[in-house]
């Protein structure tokens, strides 16, 4: 039987606590923004990727360890641009967080080709192509891929009028398990996190209109159905993402971890 020893002598790093290079897609808002900041709190350097320069700048504001890149993950050249920027700005890639997603509530009879393509390209094809592009730098650092799924797509649960989104997230979970086995010989771990409903709505602008009452009602209804009695905060999801990439989690591979206050158990 052969065993593989993890590569801890990373170029340009002086030890286990040296800054790591982290890539977070969909990093301008919500869980992605919280995740980028959580990694910098550990001394890591983060490249946040998103489509909107304004939100990326807000994510980086006050956090000098956060670098930004405006990119649409569905563009053909996006994977190479992101990997090149990460290697250039961060020195390499220790962690790739596939977080960006396109959500669209539509019943099947209202789902047109353009909307289907938007969700499939963003939620499923983009993580495939970006992870493929990042394999060499990830292998050089014995890196970790974290795929962000959804607790609503776990097990035998259904998601009426949101079936395509749920299917893309279930597909991402399958990729997590498959890649964990396929990439282990290269020293790359692959894990997944399946968040429950998370309050990611931005704060209302001072003097502007309040939060959408429909969103507030949705959060209230979900909280009432959740055993923990509330929805998640982005920082709580980000904490778990960071923990799954720590050296102490090095024997965890292929896991898809639900963090949903127990809702998927009901």
C-alpha cells in the first residue's frame, strides 16, 4: 500500500500559519463577502471575483488582504483570467471557493432556454471549468476546493418552482464527491457546504426605502419552520467554509456539510 505525504513546503511560504491564497467567486455580497473577510481575519490573502465593481470594492473596503477581479464566470476566458490573477496577486491558490450562483424561481412551464442556460452555466459549468483551470496551482499547494451547494437540494427533498436551481446544486454535490476521489492522488481535497436560508439582503440605504417586505416575510416563514428558530447569518456560513479548509480538517474529503439549523432533517 502506498501513502501520499502532503506537500507543506509551499514556495514563498514559511510555515503552516503563513498567508494562504484564497479565491472566492461571487465574493461581492452575502456569503461570498463574509467568507472573503473571514479568511483575511486568519491572515490569508483573498481574490474576490464578481460581476459588479461596486460591490467588490465594498467587500474589499477596510480589508487590505482582499483583492478584487471583475469577471463574468460564464465568459469563455474567465477561468484562465481568474487563475492568472490569483497566481499573480496571491502567489498561488491554496483554496478555491465556488460560491457564485444564479437563482431564478420559475415553474417548469415558464422556464425558457435563456433562463435555463443562465443557471446551468453559472451554477454548474462555471465551477467545472474554473476548477479545471486551477488544478495545477491547487496541486502545487495541496489545496482545497469548497463547493457551495444548498441544503434545499439535499437528500430526497423537492423544490417546486425552483427545480433547475436545485438540480444544479445537487449536481455540484455529486461533483464534490466525485472530484474528492479523482483528485486525491494529486493532493487536492474537495468538500462541499450546503447552507440553509441565509439572510443576505443588503442593509437599506440611509434615508432610502426599507427592505423588501416580501423578503422579510420569507425569512420569517423559514425561521418558523427551522428547528433552530431562525435563519443563518452570512458570517456563520463563512466560519464553516474557513474551518473546512484548515489543516486540522485535512482528513475530511468528499463531505457535503449541511449548515441549515436542522431544517433538512424535517
